[in-house]
């Protein structure tokens, strides 16, 4: 992702200006493209978080006037979307502030000392019936087809939703019924078969969306272009489909990969076979 440099913020700069400076920095440019997109989305949400006693969004406050208490309040607000999301958002904002500290834009790191909640290992799994009910609802409504495909592909291939949401058509060979993708987390290459049922849905999707690069974009264009679902919109759309399908609220998109890998282990697939699919570097 190529960005032009921005002017160095002044002494009384707002937090949003420090974030913009970071987003256009060499440090940010070293991150993987997928990480850049996620950081930018989370930083946008972080800056829009309202601080009650100041009645201002966090991004509209002068950075030098920010204190740990402001970020505690913001973090508590982020927890409403989940511990994992709150921690990721805090990490992205902390990275931007570290860059500001290193470039002498602020005298201290105002988030230092922020206590974050730990994420407990999840044990939630989708059942086969729940997946089928979800797909029945998603595939019956064009506006939910892309989210249905994201769920279908993440489960069938045991891949992370973050990689599936940005999957492009050039990774698919529908004639050979094969997907070749590089995982963003470990850069592992995986080559997986596509079942007949999923192939039929992908062929239908390509007929409607094959003119642009993403396999499962948002169904409506944004500023005239089709884009992947932002990280912070996946769960909201998935929750609407779950509600229509009468599925438990505890199910999340992230549970699909764990479900698929666990089913492989229970079916007797050995560790080498699982690692070839999951991309994990070791058995643990």
C-alpha cells in the first residue's frame, strides 16, 4: 500500500493528526498489507470513540492533553465489541503513539500502564447443523451471499476469516477445483481442494462479481468500488444472519477454523495432514 508522506504535526497536534502521521510513516509501511488494513480500521474506530467528560471523540483531543484515564474509558467502550477486538484496537493505537514518542511529537506514552483483559481460550464449536442453517439463510438472500461464502470457505478450508475476506479470484482454479493461498499470519502456502457444493456457489458468485478482484466483497460498492468486508463489520453481518437462522449468539466467525481443525483430528487425520491445511508450524 503506497502512501504519500504528510507534514510533521505541530506541538499542539490532535491525536488524529498523530495517527495520520503514523499511517503515512515508513514504520507503518513495513507492516503486511492485511495488517495495514486492520490497523487503519481499528485506528479509525479508536479515534471516533467519545470521551464522556470532554464530550469529544478521542481523535479530536490534543495529544499532549491525553492521559491514561482517557484511554481507560476508551478501552472500556471497546470491550463492548469483545475483549479480542478491544486489545487489538489498543495495540494499534499504542503503536501509533509509540511512533509519535520516537519522533519527539509527545513527551511520554499516555497509554503506558493500560491494563487489558486477557482472552480466555475458547472452546466453542459450530455443529454441522448450525453451519447448514447459517448457509441456508445466507444463500437465500443475495445481500448475505458474500458473508455466507466467507463462512463456507473458512470452515471448509480451515482458514482464518481474515484471510478469506480478502481472498481474490486469482487464488481460485474453479476448473481444477483448487484454491492456492498464502496465509497472512505465517506466510504459509496452502493448496486445498474445493468441494462440488462450494464450487457451484463460487461459480454463481463469479457470474455476479467476477468483474472485480474480491471473491466475497460487500454486496454494495463503497465510493464506486467493491471492497472486502472491514474487520469490524464481519461480526455484525454474521450476527444478523445468525439471528434469522435462530443460532446461538455465542458462535463467532473465528470459531469456524477451530471447528474444522478439531473435526479433522476427530476424523483421524494425522498431525502432518492437519498442519498442511492449517499452516501451523508445529504440533502445539
